[in-house]
């Protein structure tokens, strides 16, 4: 007999549909005297076992790609912006600072006293950021639609970088 210091606490269900099994009687010893693979000792239940092994109903798995299609339909119905405003603002600031630095590249040969006066922080109003975000998302959605058409034309389901390159070339950007 196996002894356990702290036996696991029994879970009592309040659900009336849960059937309570009578306590198991000890299995009669086999005639060969060897232990069988069915261990009837008082060992704790396997926590990592599958839900069906624990008597719970098994959760159904969705078909591959079903979740993706559900997300596509959800975003096609919605009208809210897809990028978060803070992340988009950070990206716009980075691009504006890069453009500001490239535009003032002639100042690299001057002493540092003149650099700080010329380079200023670029500021944007809320409405201009909203307009930029709307235009950016419209452009990206259109580009991805055309990329998907290129992939379908090539008899593929997955879009690839070469599809996007072809779309950019056809749009002449």
C-alpha cells in the first residue's frame, strides 16, 4: 500500500447532474501474482491528463483557418481604426524626425552650437494625425487586397513578399 503524506483534497461538485460513483472496492489479486497495468492504489489523479480522461467533456477544436476567417469578417464589418493611436503617433514622430535630420544634413559640418537652434521638434494636431492614420490604413488595406489577388492568380492561398513587390511595381510607387 502506498502512503501519501498529504492526500489531495476531494473536489465536491454542486452540479446535480454530476454522478457520484460509489467507492471502488479493492480489485481481487490476479492468479499469476504479478501486478497488472491498472494501478488501483490511492495515487493522486494525473493533473496533466486529457479532459476526457478526467471525465470532462472534450472541447471541440475549430477547423484550421476558421478563426482567421472569423477575424476577417469581424474587421470587414467594423469601421474603427486598426492601429492604436499611440503606436501610430510614435511611428509618425520617428519618420518626421528622420526627415528633419535628412533635410538638415548640411549642418553636420557646422559646430554643435548651430545644430540645436535649427532642428526643432515637429508637432501634429489631433485631426491631422487622424487623417494620416485613416489614409495610411486605407493604403495598406488596398495594398493587401491587391497582394491577395496576386497570390490567388498564382494559385496560392498564402501571400508572399514577391506578391507585394509585384503590386508595388504595378502601382508604380
